[in-house]
C-alpha cells in the first residue's frame, strides 16, 4: 500500500512538472530553435539565455517573453534556416552580408508579425518573390546588393504598412514600376 502511494505521488509530480514546462516555456523553445540554427550553420557565441545576446531582442507578448528580433547579419551562412518560421513572434530579421544564394524563399510570409526584413548584401538570384505581398505587417524590405532581376510590381504600392523598399545594386534589369519609384525612390 505504501509502495503504491509513493508510485502514484511520483507519477503525479512527474506529469505535473512536464505540464508546467510545456505551458510556461515558449521562450525556451525559441532559444532551442536558435541554438539549432547556430549549431547547424556553425555560428559562434550562442548563449543559452538567448535574450541576452546582442543580436536578439525579446519582448513580453500576451504576458510571455518571446523572441522578436534576430540579427544574423555577417554570420557567413549560405542558406536561410527553414525553421526560422517557428520563431513565430519575430518582427525584425536581418540576414544581410552573408552568402545567401538561389531564389529568395517564400516562407517568410508564414511569419505573421514580420515588420522588417533585411536580405541585402547577399547573392540572391532571380525574381522578387510575390510572397512578400502576403507579409501583412511588412514595413521595411531591403533586398539591395543581390543579383535579382525583373519587375517590382505595383502591388507593393498597395501595401499599407510598407514604408521602405531598398533595391539598388541588383542586376540592371530590376525594373521598378512607376509607383514604386514615386513612393519609395530609386
Ligand atoms: C564561410 O563559409 C564558407 C562555406 O560556406 C567557408 O568556406 C568559409 O571558410 C567561411 N568563412 C569564414 C570566415 O568562416
Ligand atoms: C539589420 O537590419 C535592420 C533593418 O532591418 C537595421 O535596423 C539593423 O541596424 C541591421 N543590423 C546591422 C548589424 O546593421
Ligand atoms: C540592412 O543591413 C545592413 C547591414 O547590416 C545595413 O547596413 C542596412 O542599413 C540595413 N538596411 C536598412 C534599410 O536598415
């Protein structure tokens, strides 16, 4: 009987603590995702309290602390980590000054709170993806210094939140629509 009591007590404690860990720690998960990114791309100087890192900001959102800014500029990565979409409270992302190449991936539009996206100074090639238009809160987009080409469609002028697009130093054939030139400059 005594034995059974302790077994049950342990069982409940154990289950309970797992529930607490699951419920309280989205931030722990954010930091784990970031650690995974650092490990796979061999980026140095990860800190387990990831909010303490200079290139990370965290904020309280619905009374939970979450990662809201991630600056991985000049970290020599050659691919955008796909699981960045799991850092779902991110507002600001900077991937400037890396070796990113190929087409710009479309998954940024899965980040519902994204406001600033800086992809400048890479080797992105191809057209400017229309998926940017699905980023509802986008305010700043920097795709300058890449190898992009094609039209920047006038649909970008209709994005209410968008204040800045930087697109200089791409292939000569990047062609901004008239309204883009008028609204955002060259
Ligand atoms: C940057 O990454 C490339 C591989 O993508 C590697 O060859 C090079 O040595 C790296 N440079 C530095 C400074 O780590
Ligand atoms: C990264 O880009 C953002 C704009 O999105 C800018 O405010 C920030 O200063 C950049 N970071 C660095 C290290 O230049
Ligand atoms: C993007 O990041 C680069 C390098 O970190 C910075 O020089 C540039 O000003 C940023 N772009 C904007 C629009 O803030």
